[in-house]
């Protein structure tokens, strides 16, 4: 899937991705591939996979586009 960073909670190491369907997908900084959470910016385009978790869907294999 592709989307953009909607919100970052830097002090806790997680955020949300807007996937274009009206629902935001949770992601944790540990799900980033080839990137650093500290360098992410709101609005930045990313690709990701969605996986099920105990708390609902979350993004995995998050990669910055470009």
C-alpha cells in the first residue's frame, strides 16, 4: 500500500499513516525499513504492508518513497 505520514508522536516512537481510505494505520518506529524515525516528516509519502495485531491493523515494512 501507499500513503503519507499523518501524525508523528516522536517522544513515544510511533505515528499514523493516512492510506487514502479515510482510516489511519498505526505504525511503530521499529517497522521502518532503511530509515530513521527521527527523520520522518508529516506529509512524507511511504509504502507499507498491513498486518493484524492484537489492537487492530498496523503498518509493517514502512519505506519512505523517493
